[in-house]
């Protein structure tokens, strides 16, 4: 005899401890097994793209801070790259180096948060997270030194940076870069061989290579599926062709690979930071001829970078005015998230949480 | 002869017998209850501070010197909160569940010896009593989950029954080894028989008992009932105010009881070196075991449901059977348990744990292959 049961529809979120913000998953459950999943987002929608049409190019930098609030610097970076392409501005070399330094520091900070929260989702009671916070705190102190802010930096400008590095910054950064590899090894020892973590992550939430490509995933999610695609190598923007580093890739595209790729990228970021500090030249921090009110010639430009979450792109259209005619954002979090349903269906409800955590999204960017 | 009996005989000379019988029990119960609640307070404070140290942070340090008044502040906060009962919930079940969780843990304390003879009831079936009473709190968890009319609570309730029933089995079986060596079911005489702590004679039993206990008291890595990253707060999601406080107290009281039981069964209970009063040794052992539990909580991630059940039935259960077999064999061949038995048992324990970790696979593939859920060649945005 076969018993027929009704699926239980469970609303996970918008208020839920591990939806990383206001995200909602409508989950159909058969016992503990997820048979269907529907993503509902938009709770944090602020209309960044529309707002940008009423503000000048320089003012819009502030808006980008509020998107991926765990990686504001890289948001700034992608936006100013697009503006510079649009207005054809040459950026001084020192400013470019500082931008690379900021972007890699941001990647370290963002990946630390991603790994920490992923472990939290796996049920490790906050210990890994707080260990990650220890290093992130140092990074935030460094950012505070540079621009006075710890979360929304608003540091980059079309043509350069808002101001130069303070004198105490470089020694502090050097010390951080010297100490960081030991801490990364510590995380590796603490987590990577843990039997329970392996059981929870190996083979769970597989995103096959073809599917990762076909849903245009990017960043660590794509690289964990075995695709060595990194914009820093594939389309070297700014000065990334001057640094030597590797692209870590996973094999199966499961939770563990996504975790592992992020851990390896920490090491690569430290490597880039070391090279950038050595090569940092003297010079101007902003191109002197850039006016405060930019009036780019009518046209369009697309600037994209490898943000910690993936390919972050800004598409700008100018009609010759002081504000962009249209701004379109390619948010990596949102596009990586589209694969969630297929990765989760058929797994237990606990896996749904860990898979969601391993994609590493920030709702500020998903909803914009 | 226990302290209570001495007390009774002293009283019986000067007052009617029923009164002389009643007073020692009342006094004893109040003392034990007072001790338990104080210990729970201390343990709550201790857990928060120790956990803070493990997580490179301070822990509570604002209320009173070194944050010592934090449990008091918690209690005041919890008592003054509104007691919310969900409208569509089952009110009787919602009311009765916290009591069902809290009371059995208190009952266990009746048989725990703090000192030779210092226990409320020296039952000759003490181990059975512990096993029987300790299981009642499962019903409380299930009733709470059912009465809340909350889907998270319901999932937690189902998990509670599955997990508790599974882990009871290895837990009970691991006590058999201890009983075989001690030759008694009374907790007091089990401690008396421990010339060396039984952890040396029963390493495997200790491991199984610890794992089973962690599952019983919902601690990581078995804290699936309250898995806050998955099902919010599990069966007590819908509880607030004093009812929630009862769950909270019950959970910690259970942790105290478990620490005490581990001390009694495996760490020679109230026995210790001369120099300190005997019951201080017992308290130190409880504290040590509890610190170990906090350590485990701060270190390990959580199992998944199927892995949890697999761990109980595929690893702990056979290991417990092996333990009983070996111990029984030794009890027949060397009834005096000479010193080399210790070595044999440690080798056996090492072999069982090692082979278990080699053979036992926790994670295994996708649980269910749903047609259409296969990722290949499916369009991502599907009309629903």
C-alpha cells in the first residue's frame, strides 16, 4: 500500500536566521526533503538604477556603496571604470595601484565573511565566523585609515581616488600582509579536514560545469565548477596584467569546492597585495584635469570587474548631460542565485541552507 | 545507610513516625532543588563566558563584577516578558510541554550521589530509573512542537522523536558495560566500586555515552532540534516568557544531570584525593565535563538528519554491542578485572573507533532523484 502525503509548504524568510538578509524561499517539503523551491526577492529594492539617472556621475559613487555592502570598494571600482571608459579619462598609475590594493583587500574581507557565514549555516556555532571577523576587523581598520569609513567607503572617483593614502597606511598594510598567510593556514587546519564539514559539503549542491556556464554564473561559484574564468585574467582591467597569480578551480562544483576556492583565493589575494605594495609608485592620486561635473559625450560604456562575488558590471549610457541617461547593473549575486533551485531540489532542508550560504549573496546587491 | 535514613532515625525518636519520614525528604528535595537551580545559573554564566573565550571575545561582562549577575538579569528579562500563545495552537499542549521537559530532569537528580550516601533515594534499580525518567522529556519536546502550530516546530518535533529514540538505544547499551563491572544498578554502589575511574575500563562505553548524551541534551554536533540556522529555534520557536525560561532551564538542568551522570558512571563520582571535601570533587568533575561539552559545542558543525541517524544506528549501536560483548567476556574470564584489562579495552576502543571512521560513510549523494530536477538541459527560468 502506498500512502499519499501532501507536501508541506514552508516559507523560509524573509525573517529567518540564515537567509543573509531579507530573502524568501518558498520550499515544498516531503518530510525533510526539498521537492520544490521558489525564490522570492525584492524586499530590499531601492531602485538604485533609477536613482542614478537623477544624480551626477560623481554622486552616483555613493549609491554603489549601498549595493554589495560587504564589498563597497569593488562596487566603486566597477562603476568608476565604466565612467572612465565613457568619458575617456586616463587614470594616474598610483591611483590604479591603490585601486588594485583596495580591491584585493575587499576580496579578502568579503571571502572571510562568506566562509564564516557558510560555516555558520553548517551549524558551527559562530566560532569560525568570529575567527574570520578577527581578520576582517583589521581590514576594516585599514579602510578606516584610508577613507574614514568602515562599511560604505565612497573612496573612488572618476579619474582616481578621493584622496591619497595616509602615511601610516602602508606600514600597517605590510604588517597585515605579513601576518595573513599564517591565519589562512589556521583556517585551513581548523576547517578543511573536519569530518562533519566534509560530510555536510562534499557532493552536496552540485552545480555542473555546463549548467554553471549556461546560467552565466561567475566568480567563485563558476570557478568551483571547474571553469577557470576570472576577469582579472580573461579581460585584465586596470593593472591586473602586471601581477602574477593563479586561478584556483574546483572539480565537482559542490559546496566544498566553493568553500575551498574561496579559501585559495584568499592566498592569491595576499600574493597580489604583496606585489602591489612593492610596485606602488609615487605620483598623483587623481587625474588633475577631471572636472567635478562630468559631461561625457553621448555614447555608452560597460565597465566590469571581478568582484568577490563574481562579474560586477555597470552599463552606462550618456546623452551628454551631467547625469547618466541610463545605468544598468549586472549584479553577480542575483545571477549566481538563479541556479539555487536546481542545486537544492532533492536534498534535505539543511542542505538547502548550506547551498544557499555557499553561493554567498548580499541582498543589497540582489535587490538593488 | 544514606544520610536521609540517619536523619529519619534521629527524628523518629522525638516525633511521630510519618512526620519523621516526611521531613527528611522535604528538606532533602529542597536542598537538591536549590543546588540544581544554583548550578544551572552558574553553568549558564560559565557557558557564556567560556564560549566567549573560545570565540576570542569577552562574553557578558557588564552586569555586575565580571558579568556575574548576567543570569539574574536574564531571569528578570524572561520573567517580565509577555507570554504569547499562538491563536491556532493547541493551548493545553502548549502549556503542558515546558513542564514535561523540565520536571523529568529534576527527577533524575533524586538518585545522583553527591557523597557516599548523600542522595535522595538509593534505588537498587538506579540505572533503570535514570534511563526511564530521562526519556520523558522527549514527549515534552514533541508536544511543544505539535502544540505550537508552527511548521518549524513541527519539523523539530519529528526530528526530536527520531533522534531521541535512536540515541536512547546506544546510550542505554553503553551503561550495561558499567553495570557489568560494578555488579550493581545502584548509582551509589557503582561509585563505591570504582577503585579506578571506569573511563579506564570502559573507554568505548564512555565515548558512546558521551555521544548519546550530547544527542539527548541537544548539543552540537547533534543539536538538530534547535538548529537555529535551519529551523529557527525548533520546538520552542513559539514560546516566550516563563514558558521559554522553563525550556531554557530544562535544557541546562539536563546538561547538569548529564555531566553528573558521566561523572558518576565513568569518573568515579564523589571519589577523589584527600585534601578537599568529597562533594567538592564531584562538583569539580561536573564542571570539567560541562566545559568539555561547551568545547565540543564551540568546535564542531552540525550533522544532517540522515547522517545523524546513520551515526546512531550504523556506528554507535554496533560499537555498543561490541563493548557489551568484550566486557561480558572479561567479566566471565577475569571476574576481578585485573590491570591488563584496561589495556585490552583501550585497544578494542581504538580499533572500533578507527574501523568505524574508515567504514562508516556519513555523507551520501542526493537523497532523492526527482524527475525534472536533473539539471542537464533544463531551462532555468521555468513558468510555474
